[in-house]
């Protein structure tokens, strides 16, 4: 499971001309699910992101989590995060989870984030979405769940 996390002043998702989700200060999370991912990895990644310190403290150090700053997360499914561009000119998406398995793990990830106390908004799984944001920093991180995720984040 892979997340591209962007610290934002605000972010929103539009589907078919309608804004379906919006947050103010917090993080936009683009979430990719690999075909071999498990529920343990979804739990590990949710716990990691809920407590990851990528917001500034009073001294300007990245020392506060989204929970500590009272922020929210906007989670958007993004199967293209597992696009393989090493061969040819067209990405291969064979490593991405099939639709139903990906959706299940995406929903589990979101439920685990909420269980950690993170205010959450989501895009529409599988839809074509327009994502708008004001990046803050910019601070952008790529977080991969380890293959053997019983590790405490």
C-alpha cells in the first residue's frame, strides 16, 4: 500500500461537476493499493499517517501530527501509484489491486484512520475525479507500508 501525502491549506475533490469532499488544513492522501496488500498493511499505514509528524511546531520543526494541529485528511484512491514505467512508453498497471479488492482495502484504510480520530473526507472510489489543493510548504511524502506490516508504525 502506497500513500502520497501532501500537507495542504485546503483540498477538494470534484466528481461530475460537483464538489464531493473538501477539507481545510490537513493532508491530501493519494492512496494506491497493490495486488498483494492486506488489511494489516491498511491498519499500519493508517496508524502511521495519523501520527506522522509533518506539521510545524512553534520552533518551525516538523514535529506535530495532523491530530495535534486539529487538521483533517482527504483520501483519494489512485491506482496509478503502482504504474510501472520501466518498459516501453505506456505505464503498466498490473501491480495495482483489482477493483473489488482495492476498494475493500481503501475502505478499511479509511475506517482505520477514523478509528485513530482523524477527521476524514474521501473521494469516490473508481471515479474520474478532479482534485484541487493549496499545497502547504510544499511538504510531500511518499509512505509505503512494509510487506510484513505487523510492525508498530
